[in-house]
């Protein structure tokens, strides 16, 4: 005999099954059609390299590419905090990514979007520490933007 707790725990699962929910990475999920099918434009900076690497991690290496992902990535850095000597000690970096998913051989994209994300970093005590903190923030920003693109592709891709 089922207990009250077991029955209450089963209700959300039954609701998902009844609405036609299919796990995106499960058998027959939307992710399978994109796995290995998306080839991103060649990266030309550290941040775009990190972006493409994250896309490939999430969607797989383009083994049989049928869709091209073009993108334009812009960043802007802003000082957030200053110390008693008027040195900026904390920065925020905003990234704005416009992208388009186009079937290879065609000119009209089937899906386009714009993603915005931000992250922050500390200026550090030395110029080398500040530079490495900035690089790390840019890599984290690229991962955030790539994850947003993948989420949109999984939700809306043909």
C-alpha cells in the first residue's frame, strides 16, 4: 500500500509525464539532434576561444556539422570600487553576444538571438594579479554566454 508521502512525491512526476515532458538529453530529446551538428565560427581572441570551447563541450565536437553558429561578442569593463588612494579595486565586465544559427550552405539564419551576461573581478595588489583576474573573468563570461546560447538552441532550435 502506498503511503501518503509516496503519493505526494509521485504527483509532480505524473504531471510531467502527462504534459509530454521529455528530458532534453534523454532518448529522443532535442539535444540529440544538435549533438555534433553545430560548428561555431573560428575564434580569434581568448574570450571567443573560451566561448567556442564551451559550445563544443555542451553540444559536442562538430563531427557531422549541418548548422553554422556565427557570433559577435563585445565586452565593456566598468570600475565598481575604489580604495582610499583612488585606485579602482573591483571591476564588472558585461558581455553582449549576438548570434545566428544558419543551416550550412544557406544564407538565411533559422534562429538568431542576443545574450547579455556580466561578471566581476578584483583588481588585485599587482598588475599581474589584476591581469590574470581580468582574464579569468572574461573566461567565466564566455562560459555564461555560451550556456545561454545552448539553452536557447535546445529550447528553440529546428
